């Protein structure tokens, strides 16, 4: 029986999930876009964007990179390759270098991206990387090897049912 297999998610989400309030069809695709989005969001609330002189720390919540605003405690979307966080609640801007990420964010994303449910993709300091992999075992999350094996099994199934498949004797 051939079933469509889960092959893991490609990314932990971030501000690229937001859309330009003035052009809803246009996603936010750069830190400059994000900054423009932020200015538009806070200005409609009568707040001016301002630069935070304190840092905030990133975590992963439900498959999204989130930084908690040090000033208003609100959650802010961020992503390690942009390194910025702009708080739509109080107007604080955390520029590059002001959002603290783990030294290698990809390592922390990896075990989480194998979890089918986005709600289970969570990590925060001081949780260690090994603890995420241990959680995966407890949650019975497939490993990369499991997924590869299943995909190879599927490929063989396809080959056997297709008359011209290479593996058909
Ligand atoms: Zn804030």
C-alpha cells in the first residue's frame, strides 16, 4: 500500500509569514519589508517606532521563531538569518545583534522540523539540543533515517507497479 509520507518541514516560520498591510497579496520577504510593515502597524496605533537599547532572546514556539519583547512582553516574529525583531505592540525595534539566537539555530530547528504537529515544535533557553532529540524519541517522532527508508520503500513500490519501472524483473 502506497501512502503519502511526511518528509519533514523545510523551515521554522518567521516574519515572512506576515503580509504588507497596504498590499495584502505581498508577503514580507526581507528585513527592510519587515521594518516597513512594522512602521505601518505601529503608526496606525499612533505609536512611533523606537530603537530598543536592550536585547531580547529568541525561542521557537509552535514552529515559529519568536522573541519576547523585553518592554511589553509581547511575542515578536523573528528569524535567525534576518536577526531583527520589530514589536508591533509597543513599537520597539530590535536591530541586528539585538536578538539573541543559539550559536547554531539550524541544529535546534532540525529535531523540531521532524515533528508533524507544528504545536509540538517548541524550544527555549536553557533547553539543550540533546533534550530535543530525547523528546523526539518519547514522542515517537520519525528520524531522518526512518523517513529516507520509507521514501526508498515507496520508490520501490512505485517501480514494482509501473510496467516500465527499472526494478520490475
Ligand atoms: Zn514591545
